[in-house]
């Protein structure tokens, strides 16, 4: 697929079919992930494909709880099935994601070695580009995924199960599967509104 | 171009021709940048196209000094012109980058609103995917760029010049121009060496 077509249809996917996802297919995506830049081209990254029953169980329980707490705090309820509004569809997809999180075909966890003497933000500069390459490569192969961070609620236990060494951070955990729904054009605010020239207030729609 | 061809030839480019780079072309890249995911799709990002003489002057001076300090610390000298080794080519490209940093056609600065109650690492998850989309889109259009962070040496002055509001972080600054050299296949360690299944030590070449 053309680069721009992949980017423009790379929706977050939260509902997956039961169809298994092979290691070989994930490796094809990871082979493109490693094409991404990293600080001084050091490639201090590790990609963990997670499939074990123990990990599914831990993450399933954790994500269910994470969403339950969030939904309670935000007073979110499951929308009625005939509510086709944007927010209803999003909330429904979140319910479906967490309720089935313990059975998603696979997870890919993105880890990075913390950069000494640098703010933690910059550790991200050496792992999230690779993650984004992975997401785009997965989309091109018809695989759906979404960035999640609720593993933070069970991070110590997860790190111990996987054996993540001292000094490494978990940057993201992505469930991966074939989408139940469809890929389609994504919606964003126009880039012009988020872009300025030389000064913060000089946007293209509002030049100084 | 095909997604995988873009990714596999997306080298860091540090040497640029004098050919100007239009706002419209940068906007085309930024329109693909905003297709990237961000936390809760909040799109709390701002892209600053920097072109003013003052900013060129400040960054030129700062990057020259940053490299001089680094080179002194690492005892790096300009390699002789006939040294075609990998490291010689890299060091030469760094010298050329900083010596011409005050005349690169444009810079694009990537800013993100700091996420409250989250470690700063996760702020990166909402800006570096957009930056990576920008880098890939630029490559596809024949533009070269490289991630830099030495602006940190003049960050307060730069933020004041641009008018970056409180609470926003500068995540990266990318010089952009048409490459003097060529795009070509990138070199990375095999993804297999960086991937494990269920446990850190169970790499594909070394399953448990």
C-alpha cells in the first residue's frame, strides 16, 4: 500500500476476531519497526511478543479493573446498541476491548533502555518511532492494534513475569488482532490549526 | 511509494542542498503527521515551522557548540577526506550538519502538552508517533531530516523566541532540506535479536 493510504486509514482498532496472529507476521511488522530512528542509532529497544496464559490472565484482569475505575470516575455507562454517535461507538469499543482483553490473539510490548543523564521524555524518542512503524506496518498487513498504557496498574508483576531487567522501561503495550470492524478514514483536526510559523500564535489561519 | 520502501530507505539525512522547502510541502507532511495516534485522541501537539534569521542564528551557534563539546569529550576529529569507513562518514556528516545548521532551509519543532499525573515518558507517546509520520512523509517527498535534541542547550531562549506556553514541552527539532547525499537502504541489527516471546531471554534465535 501507498504510505499516505496506510496513514490515512490507520484507525485505532479495539475489537478483534479470534483468528490467530502468527509470530512470523508480527516479525514482518517488527522488521519494519527497527527501520525507525533511535538516539545515536543505538537501537536500545526490545519487543516482547506476549502470548502465555498467565500474561493474558494478568492483563485481562488489570485492564477490566482499569476501565471500571475510569468509567466510574467519568460516569460512563455502556451506551444502548442503537446509539450510533461517535462517543457511543468509542465507549462501546472500550467496553469490548477490556472485556475481551484476556483473549486477544497477541500483545506486543515495547521496551526501551532508559537514557542516562536525559529526561525520560527523550527515552520515548528512541522507542515510539519504532512503535509507530509497527502500527503502520500492521495496518498494511490488515492487522489492527491500539496503544494502551493500563499495564502500568500491574507493571511490577508484569515486568517480573516477563523478566524485564533493571534500567528498562515499558513504553507501551499493544494488543494485536484482525479487526472485527473496518479500517477507514481517520478523523483529526486540521494540521493547519496545530501548525505555526516562527511564533506560537502565528498559525497558518492566523499569521502574524 | 510503498510503505515498506519508504521505511527501508528512510536514512537520517544531515547534509542539505540550498534548495528552499516551501510551507506547503511541509504542510503536506504535517497533514500525514496528524494521522498518528495520541493519548485519547486528544491531539495536544503543536508543530512550529521555524525560518526566522534570529532562530537560525541561535540554533546555528548552539549546535556548533554542542557538537564541539561532544567531539572534545569523545576525542573526535574530522576524518580525512579519503576515509570511507562507516564511522568516518558519520562523523563527517555531523561536522557538516552543525557547520551549516544556521543555513538549513527550515526547522520543524515538535511540541506536546505535558500530560498531568503521568510520567513524562508517556507525553512522548502522544508526539513521537506524529514526528515519525512526518519523517516518513518527508522521505516520500524526497525531503531529508534527522532528529536532534541539542536545542536543549538553548531551550529557554528558544521557547521565549517562539512563545512556547507554560506546560508545553519541546520533544524534538528537525532540520529539513533536500538531501545532498542519497537515500538508500538503512542498516539495523536484525529484529530477531531484539524480539522475545513471553520472556526476555526467549529470543527467536534463543527460545527457552
